C-alpha cells in the first residue's frame, strides 16, 4: 500500500478515494491538535503574565482587590504571592 492521499498503478478508484479520506481525516486531526496546543500555551502564558503583574503590583502596595480586578486572579492567589 502507498501513502494515504497518493495513487499507485494497482489502486482502483474506490481505494484511492478511501486513502484520500483517511489522509484528510488525519490531516484535520493534526491541525486541530496543533490549534488546541497553541491555545493552551497562550492561556498559560497569559496566566504567568497575570501572576507576574500581580506580584509586582502587590510589591508596590496596590490594593489586593484592585489587583484582582485588573488581573482576573482570585484574591487568595494574590495573597499567596
């Protein structure tokens, strides 16, 4: 058998179309996984940024309630910094 999505001289039309279908499903699964991974990385990066900013604001004496409002972090998290 050849790579999905490619034809061989001995392959009939139905086999070829099935291999294309398998290829596109595989391609879509990979694309979805890549997008999900990038989204998760972005969320984690935003959280790290918010934690760093909260720590800096706390060190400057900014009110915890205001830090929570700006960063979206829970007051408990900010108290623990």
